[in-house]
C-alpha cells in the first residue's frame, strides 16, 4: 500500500514543528495507527521520483528519458473535447449524476458488442459508470468482503483491490505471474482452504506490468474455476483495447458463462487517452453490478454528466483506440529491437504500453545488480532513463512506451538516444 501523499521531508518538518498532536494517536490501524507518517521506509515510486530529481540536478543539460510513466502521452481526441465543451454549457448537465446517465451506459453496451463481440448487455442492469476504474476496484470489496474472506490477486500487479480487502479485515492471496507460465496465474496452486474462503478473484489482462495477454482457453478455465468454487471474477480490462500484432481485443465477457460469474471493468483512461477525465464502467453480472452501484451510491454522486457525454462519444469512436494502439505498437517495435541489440531478453507484448524485461546481472567492470530496484536506480543515475522496477516474482524492469515523442521521427530519435547511452555499458546477462 502507498501511504505517501505529501513530500515526506516537508511533511516531517511540518509535523515536528509542533508538539505531537493528539491526532497522531487517532489514526486507524489500517493506515499504520499511531505510527502513521513516521515510517522511514521510502516506497518505490517515491524513490524513483527522488532519483529522477537528483539525476536532473546532477546533469541539467542531459535529456531525461521517462519510460516510467503509466499514462498516455496523447491528449483526448478533439471530438471528445468538443463534446465536453458543448455539454458543459447545458443547464440539465449541471447537477449530480448519481449512478450515471443512460446515454453513456447505452454507448458502453454498444462498445462491448462492437469491439469485443460481447452479446448486447442491458444498459440498465448490467452496466454502471465509475469515476475511473481505480475507485471501482476500491469499492468492490465492500460489496463482498467480510473479515477472513479472501481475495485472490496476482503479483506483480495493481494492488488496489487487495488493499481494500485487507482494510475490511479480509485476506489477500497473491498468485505470482511467472514468465514460464506466460504470466498467467496457476489457479491449481491454491489450497482447499483458500478456495473455500475466497470470494473474489482479480485478474488484469493485458496486464500491468507484464504486458501479457490472456488466452481464451485460460479465461474458459477461469469461468469453470469460479463456478466450481463459488468465486466472483473481477476482470480489470484497463488495457483491453490496446492490442496489436494479430491479437484481437479480448473481453472476459465474451467467454461463455462469464456473465454468470463476474464483471469486467473497462476504463477510458488508456484506451482513449483520458486518464484525467476519470471515466470507466463495470459491466456483466447484474447482481454484482447492482451491489457495486449500491456501494458507489454511498461513496460518490457520479461523474459530471458532460464528461459522461464526452465519454459516450469516445466509446462510439473506437478508431481512437486503434490509432493509439498503432502508435504503441510502433514504439514497442523500436524499443524491443534496440534492447535486443544490446543483449536484453526483450519480447514485444501483444497488448498494453508496457515492456517487461528481465534485468541484467550487472555491467562488465562495473556494478552487479542485486535486484530490479538496483538496476532501475542505475539507469536513472547513470543514463537518465527512468523505468519502474518489479521484484515481486523475478526481477524485471518495466519500460512504458508512453514516453513523449511527437511523430515517428522523434520516436526514432528517442530510441536511438537510449541505445546510444546503454551501448556505453557492456551488460552481463
Ligand atoms: C491495471 C490497472 N487497473 C486500473 C488502473 C486505473 O485506471 P483508471 O484511470 O481507470 O482509474 C490502472 C492505471 O494505471 C491500471 O494499470
């Protein structure tokens, strides 16, 4: 879990200026109790941020190449922006939207059918909007998890649903995503007790951070597994539209029987370059959708209707996603080729904007890397290339092909620059 919302140094200074406040004694155990904010552990993303700042200060004239960012470099489509502008001026759009407007749900049902071949969902009972998929993942455990119930998660991965499961007194079982298993979890490794107590199974494909995609065969197994063990599947499809090289966008809901066992969360953040707009939807099993809507209604009052109209426009223009995916595919090609030439075991993924690469052992005549964090720090400090390290199931770094580059020539230049910098080292694998 990430605790840090402030600059730690400033926070500590601000807190130590006064006598210890009684407020410090009141923090809930789930965020650290009376020790909240006092820990000296620096979390991964804070370390990256600091290393980036230090490298920039040490080499102010060298371009920092940021391959660590998990969000698109493009703006939202012009049509989406214009729709927002028009809809924002309408009196009827000014107020709370609660569980959402029908037009968006209808556009979502059409989108699922057109892009993923999902049999037409009922917009009223099988779809509900969410202010991004992150809040949906945060709220869903409230609908299911009692103390001691289990949520099965995959690691490395996006941890939000696990954090909230634990906050509710539940337990998380993490299944490792290993290269030898194509980064798919081994459901057979769960014990009888775990299967008995599990209520939720979280899956995310195309996957962050591995870039792996799911096969239909695997998803069929998931449906069987869920039915056999009475488990609800929460399928995080944040990158579902961003696929390439012949792998067609795949929805969990396109698998026979999937709607009986779970829901999918689709996000407009990555597929439509709309991270800041905060729009997503849950779709699938009406019992789960209704439970989600109930929890959500007790958390927020819905996204601004004008944003929902703009999002409906986006869903009716899936070519925006196709064009975006083409760009990522092209950037992946360039990066994979460059890393392979340098000796890295880099394989282009079939989806997402993440390239997940095993770390080298070290540099000839230079440092050895104990883990991915070591290697990632080295890349920032020595080469001003920012990546995200993962040491959860093997040691890998994640390169995001969301680095800013305006056009193909600029993309090539950035990749050449990376190659040039890294070729000064002789990596040992
Ligand atoms: C796997 C995964 N799920 C969900 C999210 C959150 O997306 P949203 O912007 O829809 O909240 C992200 C964002 O990085 C993600 O990587």
